[in-house]
C-alpha cells in the first residue's frame, strides 16, 4: 500500500486485525490506532509518533459496556457519565483489567477508556472485534489533526477519512480517586456539563492539565506564538492575529473549538513571522482552548 494512502473502512479493519497502524476519525481529533490487545501493534504507535517515552494511551471501544470490560471496577458516577456522554469527548481513567497489555498504559495500573462519537470508527471497532489504542495522529508535541489532510501532512500512515472533526479538541479526561472524579485534562466536554451530572469534581488549583505525559509545551506550531497584550494591534503584516472572532464570528465557543487546530495550522503556514493570540472567555470550551493556547506559546 502507498504511504499515506486513504483507505476504506474494510481496509482499515484489515489493518487493525493484522496488527498494523491506521489513522482514524473521531469527533475530537484524528487518532493513530492499533489493536489495543496486541502489545506489538501498540508499540508501533510509539515508534511512529516518536513519543520520547511510553506515555499512556487511551483505549477506545464501541460501547460503554465493552469499555468497562477493560477495567476492574466501575464507580456509579462512571456509569452516570457514560450514560450521558458516551459516545463522546470524555475519557475516564480507572483501574486496568489484567488482560490489557501494560504497553497501552505506559506501565501504569490505571487505564484511560472512552467511546468516541464517530460512526466510521464505531463500526471499525465493532467489526474488528477489538478495542483500539490511539493517541492523536500527529508527531509528538505538534498540533493535533482535525482533518485527514492534517494527518497526511505530518505522519506517513494509512488514513480512514471521516471528514473534519466536529468537536475539534481532545477529550476531557477524568481520573477516579477512589472516592470522586478529578479533572486531569480540559477538553471537548465542558466541566460545567460534567458537574451537572456528578456534582462538583476536583480541579487542579492552577487550571492546568495534570495527566501524565502532558507537558507545559505542547501543540506547538512552527511559527512563534504568544499571547497578545489586551487590545494591542499588530505592528506589521508579519504578525497574524488569532482571536475569538476569527475562530467563530458569532463568538460561539463550540464553533471556536472545532476550528481551533485548523486555524492554528493555517496561520502557521501563512508566512507570518509571529502569531498573537487572545485568550478566550474562561467558560465552557473556552477553558480548554486556553489550555491548548497556553501550551502552544513559545
Ligand atoms: O480526544 C482524545 O482524547 C484523542 C482521540 C484520538 O481519542 N486522543 C488523545 O490521545 O488526545 P493523546 O495520547 O494525545 O492524549 C492522551 C492523554 C495523555 O495526556 C495521557 O497522559 C492521558 O491521556 N492518559 C492516558 N492514560 C492515562 C492514565 N492511565 N492515567 C492518567 N492519564 C492518562
Ligand atoms: Mg496528543
């Protein structure tokens, strides 16, 4: 098969079953998928992405019941969240069941699970008959892909094209403390929506993500990106602006999230020497966009 080829669903299923990699669409970002129960196949993900160490991966399943079969215990709150938000942009970290290879979790005893909301990927997992482990399908530390073309720009892997991602930011990650859920990464499901279902969750004091493998710098474009001093106008044509109005003319934070990584890539490729970005309002998905923006600064 040609490097970087677009593949059909049948071909993607055959690749997964054959222990190979394939990039798959989800509602958040494209993922670089392998059979999560095949340790050698999962190891190929780390090699392809050039992740420096074995950062834990998310296991994706086609139903909540199947997702929960890969962890030891499921708290009531997890069932409540799954009923409301799966399939969707939410990842839950619980105690790993024995049969899941340790390479998926980077050696940790906990496992991140989620049911993605994309019909092609749900069918792929269902028909392949195995869960897939998948990080975002970009080279390590770079901007996450929200279209098949984004994947093809940065990785040489077969891609299942499912169109642009509807949510556009990675999933929100919650970890179970044994007693309540704790926010590990801001993402495509707002904290407000989660708290309506399970009440207040524990949040890190400094509003930064704390999942292992989350680095201070991440999601970086090549062009220098910095936060704009409020109201300051560009002093030359070499400076591109990234504002809420550019991400969503009507100021809708969900639309802004869906456009965020694509706009960041376009500005990165525009020839500008610097990108000046505005922080979004600290509410709903604005918080997750701000998290990504802060990490993309350099
Ligand atoms: O929306 C998403 O979550 C996308 C799509 C493809 O599903 N995936 C994604 O994967 O963003 P990745 O590998 O780029 O980020 C996974 C995050 C990492 O920050 C990792 O630290 C966290 O999940 N994670 C995975 N397993 C964990 C665990 N056992 N405990 C804590 N955090 C974990
Ligand atoms: Mg990533």
